[in-house]
C-alpha cells in the first residue's frame, strides 16, 4: 500500500465529549471508548482514522459528521507537505502591510493575514568549528582478547565523539492567507536579524520576538491569533519527525479556522 493512497480523517476537538458520543465514535473508528474520548478532548484537531483511498475516508467522515462532529479529510502527502514560503530574516513594517524578506532576498508583502499561528519548536544551536569539543581518546580493557590470551591484559584505544549540542525551545510564527493552507511566511525566534526594530531592538531575542508579534497584531487586527502549539503536540501519524508534526498540526489548525 503506497503512502499516496493514505487519507486521514481528523475531528475538531470537543470541550467535554459525552460518554455516548465517545461510544458512538469508538464504534466508527474501531478504538475503545476511553481512547476515543481522549482523542475527542484534545486541544487541537486530532486524526482519528487512517483510510485507504478518498472514498473510504469520506465514508468515515460522513459517519462522524452524523454523530455530531466536524471533520477534516486530508491526504498523507498534503498533511506532510513541508513549509515552502518565505522564512523571514527581516521585516519592513508599513501602516497596513508588512514586507517579509528572506536571507537570500526572496520577499513577499502581505496586506492581509487570515491566521497567525504561534508555537514552539526545538532548536539546536549551530556550533562554530573552533568551539566544538575535540574527539577524546581513552583506553579500556578488551575482555575478549584478554580471555583468548589466557588472562593477559589487552587494552584497546577507543575514540569518544563529542556529544551533540542539546536542543532548546524556540518560538515560531506562521502567517497564512485565507486562500491557501500553505503558510506564506515563517518567523523563527533565533533566525531573525532584529535590527529592523531600530531603537526598540533589545538584547533579548524573547523581547524582540514578542515585539514582532505585537507589531504584526497591530497591523493585522482581523487576523486570527492561535497559540495552541506553544505546548509541544505530537500527531497520530506514526513515524513522523518533530518538524513534520509541526507541519501537520499547523495545517489542521488552518482547516479548523476556515468558515
């Protein structure tokens, strides 16, 4: 079965899913009532069914709608589609629009934003070559060879590679126009050159990032502001990476906000 044949059905979460609803949905998706209730009570849209083909997915979605739920149907390829817009390095703010410019000078101007998603991802700082921990060499007893030689101690040289740098949380923004579930702009806390803030530039990336959020919300007051991804949220798709989880959850949130 090719991944291109897989279509997922997600549901919009319920504040307080009833026992009867959980039982009805559990029969549709083939999961126990307790597990189903946890799915329905999530804070973001949750994938409840993995189907082969659009026809099977639509049939499942129809049953879920009849049970009283709002559904989202999406193919595997669409959900996993990575971000391909402008990753802003600098921003030029206008009165009613902003221009977002990437490091390679690719840019886009947005005069309307439908949705702003704020979330947290894991960031691994880039380590300069001169700051990297050198490979260490130590010696340890080779028990196998020592036994073969009748107990004569044999040592072997072992090279220890430096441990990878630990990751740290990083805030991100994804900006959407109403016409597309593909984010137009992405802003990463540690990837921005905040000098465009002028006299408001702070030594703290946190303060600078929050300033950018404030400025954007002032320019685009009609934009929906969603920060449910400030808590790390995995998906119900097996074998995904953390970055894919972000792509998937952002897309589901966009679909949830569509009228």
